[in-house]
């Protein structure tokens, strides 16, 4: 089955720093979502981005489907950005489930 | 949009007991999914429904697990004869599927199951 790899696995930054999180996938996909799981376990939709670039405030994401990767950019980090960031993809062979990567754990220090 | 609602938020039970979780999807969503998340891992797909029909089940879903969505609205996930390895966060998600297009999945806050 498809492999979804995220890097780095862990990232510790000072408040105000910028970061780039990467998601590589091993096969063609027909959509990709980025999620933030906060320390209380809630999974929050950040982006639905099968291709192209989107921005939402301090966050932006770019997916290059032909090269099978996506990037999540976080600028001017705040302590509330801490948590685990997951990317998840839907493969063409299955129109239902999404496959999650193992996540990047981000810790923002005040 | 009231979001996806799951109940209970936490469940602690003894090994061997049966447990049942409930999920209420976003009202206009016709697809409903169940995932399981263990510590340090991303969520893993268990099963999904389109309206009341259960269309796919993962091999992770052993015979002790059963899910229903009898009227195409809320869903229940039951685990019989619970085992230590069942301890996990159980997440429900819903989405709108129409005209062969799958909209993004929206997740509930999950039910955390602890087996003593």
C-alpha cells in the first residue's frame, strides 16, 4: 500500500520562529489533508490541498502532486501551535479511507 | 455546522467487558468513518459507511468489533470482550460524497478507551 512519510519527526522551536514540515507519499493521490492534533487530542483540519498552494493566516501549504510531496509552512510560531501535525492522503484505488503519516511533533517554547 | 460529536469522551473498563461508542456526524454528511489511534501513531482506518451501508472494513477490525449506522445518521462502534490491546483513541469522521467527489473529512474529538 501507499507509504506516507513525514519529516522531521520532532521539532522544537522558540516562539516567533518559522518552520517547514514535509510530507512525502509513494503513489499518486487524489487528495491530501493537513491536520493539527492539539495536546487535548482534537484533530483540526488545516488544509485540503490535492495540489497547488493555499494560505490561511500564518499557515500555508503547497502540494506538488507530480513529485509526490507536500509542505506545511508555519510562520511566527506561537505556543498554541504546539502539537502533532499530520498529513493524510486518499489514494485513487480507494475512494474512502485516508492514510495518515506518523506525524511531526512540534513544540514551541515561550 | 455543529461538528462531529462523539460520546463518551473517555471510557475505562475491565478486560473482557463490552463497550459501545456513539458518533453523530455533521448533519448533511452521507459518509461516516471510524479510525483508531494508538500512542505516537497516526490514526488508522477501521471502517466506513455511505448512508446506512457499510462499504469497507479494514483487516484491523477483528470479529470482536462491529459497527452500525442503522438510519444513515449516527453510528455506533461496539467492541466485545475487550483486550488490553484495544486501548486507544477511537475517532469518528464524516464527509460529503456527491457526484463522485469526496469532500474533506472532519473529525470528532474521539473516545479514549482504557482497558484495565
